[in-house]
């Protein structure tokens, strides 16, 4: 008898459709205002000591959709720059009124850019602070629900990070293509046993067909690693 095989491409389609469908009702009412707020952050580039790239509007909306879907209470981010990813997640957390308030911790090793106060979500910025220095500041009692990596983790980070993750921690990886930081971060997470291919699923970047269906026109290089305990089979 032949078995039914579900490959990573199948899983990617299921994941992104589920996450984006959940945000669809919000799409018509808040998406325009959301993108306007995110686009305005570009003016903060003038305050940067190191001016680098930032995430696309599509990646911003994917972050919005994932925070809306999973409802994290503690988020940690490496590589915040002008705040597009941080604010995307914060504005979404504002909408999750059926849970305790969310907290976001983020660092930028090169800049001291103060984000505008446009969200009620608590944002703790670590200015001109490396990921290693930020991670050293957390006690083992702090457990991250979502970790967004828009910067490359350092060797010491993996030992430090091990005390702050659980079997339900979700990793969101920016620049997941080729051999750049997103792929390197993923491989290092595996090699340092923070995630396992047996207990975690890699959701690759969204394809153009799915993105276009939800009005996302810019390229996104966002990938996600979710623990298998987030997957349940149901009859409906």
C-alpha cells in the first residue's frame, strides 16, 4: 500500500495559507494604515550610524500575520535597525486583546535609533548592543515565545539562548536564501541543538502565487521554524 507523503513545499502552502487567512478579516480594515505607519519609519534612516537594508512590506505583513495567529507574550529580536519588524509585531500585539500584554526585546549593535511611540506594546530597545550582550541580561525565568532573527547570531549566543527557549519557541528567520544570515542562523541553531529536524519544521519563504493572493507584491525572504507540537490533525 502506498503512503501519502507531505513534503516541505506542501507544508509551506498549508502554513502560509492558514496564517494569512487568519489575518484576512483584518486586511481590509487596517492594512492600509498599517503599511503607512511602517513606511514612515524610513525617515529614521537619517538617525542611523550604519545605514543598512530593512524588511519588505510583504515581510512586515507576514510578521503581523504570525503574531496575530500565535499570540506570543514575549518576543525577542536581533537586528532591529529602523524598527520595521519590531513595530510590525508590536502593532499586531496591540490587537491581541484577549491575552496578557506582549513584551518585545530588540537589539541593534550599530545604531541608537529611538522608535516612535505608536504602539501600546512594551518595547525594550538595546541600543548599540550586541545579541550576546542582550542575551546576558535575561534570567532563565524569561522564556521567549517568538524569536525574530534579522541579524546573525554569534557563537556565544547559542549557549545563552538555550536557557530562554522552550519546546514551543518559534524562530522567524529573515534573509533565508542562498548562504546569507538566515540560512546560516538556521544551520547554527541545528548544529548547536537549539532545534532539531525531528522536532521542528522549517517553513520556507512564501511563493509568489500565495503572496499575490493576499496582495503582497514585494519579495519576502522570511522563513519560519515551528515545533511539531503546533501541528494537529482535525476532522474539520
